[in-house]
C-alpha cells in the first residue's frame, strides 16, 4: 500500500469499515476472522464490504478477488501489496 501503514493500522481501519457495513459498533475482527464468523456476511454484504474497503483504502479489487476474499488476513494481504 502506498502509505506503508502497518497491518495493525489496516486491521483497525477494516474493523471500522466492518462496524459501518454491518451496523454493529460492538463488532471486533481479527486477522483470523472469516465470513463464517459473521452471521450477516453473505454475498450482498461482500459487495458492500468490497466497495467500502476500496473507498477507505483507495484500492481496487478485480471481480475474482472480490468474490473470493473471505478471511480478514487475505484482505489485509491484498491491501498491503496494492
């Protein structure tokens, strides 16, 4: 990522995005959190998440990547190399 922010900072920002998308301020994600861990993380939420992450971090996901990312660590990995 252009700004060279730490994984921890990316995770903190992602947590904020997830709280907004799922409208749950008590939600806490970790690098090990997966789509299976969040009840409302379905295909529609995936699209909303990807759009919000793209806006927050200034990244762009290709369609294949956007549809297959299901673990927070994978999202962080993608943002880091963008």
